[in-house]
C-alpha cells in the first residue's frame, strides 16, 4: 500500500483513539458513572481509583471495538495494548504526586512511557494499513463463523485489556506507596529496562530483515542477531517487562495478587501466541525448523 494511503489510515485510527480518549475523560467526570463504581469498590474494600481505572479501561475498549466494527478491521485494537498503560499511569500517578515516593513514581512512569512509545512506534512502522488484518483474527473469523462478533469483542478486545490491566496492578500499588526507594526497586528497573531494550533491538532487527527480504536479499528465516539465540526474542522481552513491573510490587510490599498480570501474560504467550506463530512458520516455511534458532523462547547458543 502506498505511503499516502497508509498515512491516511494511521490518521483514521489516531482520530478514533482521540475520540475514545475524549469519551473516557467525559465518563471520568460523570458522577452517574463514577459514583456507583466507587461505591462498589468501597463495598469490596478496594481503592476506588483501582476500580475506576478498570471501568474506564473497559469502556475505552468497548468504544474502540465500535470503531473496529465501523472500519471492518479488528486490528484497529492493536495499538490499544500499548497506549492504555500510559493513560493509567497518568490517571493513578497525578493525584498522588505529593503523597507517593517521587523517585519510584518517576522511574515507573519513565519505564511504562518508554515501553508504550516503543511498542506503538513499532506497530505504526510495520502496520500496512486498514486493508491488513492480523492473521490470527482472520483465522478466528473463519473458525467461529456466526459467533465471530462475540469472539471479537470478548477474545480480541476485552481479554487482552483485562490481561494488561492485571499487568498494571503493581503500578497502582506504586501510586499509593511511600516506601523508600531501595535495592528491589533497582532490580525491578533493571529487569524492565533490559526487557524493553531486548524488544526494541529485536523489533529493529525484524524490521530490517523484512526490508531485506522484500528486496530478495535475505534468507527464508531470520537467524541473525538476537534471533539467532531465540526464535521469539520480542516475546521474551514483552514478558520480561511485565515481570519487571511485578517486582515493583515486591519493592513496596504489595499483595501477592499484584503479580497475576505478569503470570497471565506469560501463560498467554507460552500456551497461545507461541504455538500459533510456530505452527504458522512451520506450515509456510519447510526450512524453518532447520534454520531457526534452537531456543524457541529462552535463548540458546546459535547453531
């Protein structure tokens, strides 16, 4: 697709997200929406900011789902994964600037911002346009038939939203903690930063490989750089980022269930995403098993 057409499609998606943001900001200031959620949170012994963040996250997802129906492309949601956490950081951190530990707030905000910017940029750079839809969504449409609209809403939109929100539970704990910045915070920051850097390098190497392959200058399988050590270094980095955030919950002495998001995201990648992409590679590239890295996920020395 031509660059002008891709630029137009990116502008359409950006406009949809800005409209979603405007609607969610309006809901956040609407007592008829916030009061019942806050009351329910109180009855369960939860921080109202946590419950309201979740409710607004779900509302935004439903709005984006509406845009994906209008645009006839479920990949409209793909950028939501990386922008929602940044919005949650603002929502939780700004009211706590004078309360929580400022060093920890700054470090976590910087890490989430870096991760979100990198992932959004990588998506925008590699996304062909609205004519393209993720192969997994197309497969689901073909397999589920008349049930696809429900699968689309629950599986493609709401399920990842819930997973990412669970992954952000440690960030909410950080927003309300006055604990001093310590050694565990440093370890958490290093783990998260190393994971983001791994993703960033892996994505750059994948992008450059695709450009070479389009020119007929690359092998059938990417097996250089990080990809010589692991078949999916980008997935490995993604999981590492969420475990890095989970360590911040340890640093502030938060509840054990704050790590549920990192665990859920890891389970999704290991038991859903990896088998799907590995099966696709093997079906489309007979030489894949011979040329690909020996480490499916965890790095192993190159062949």
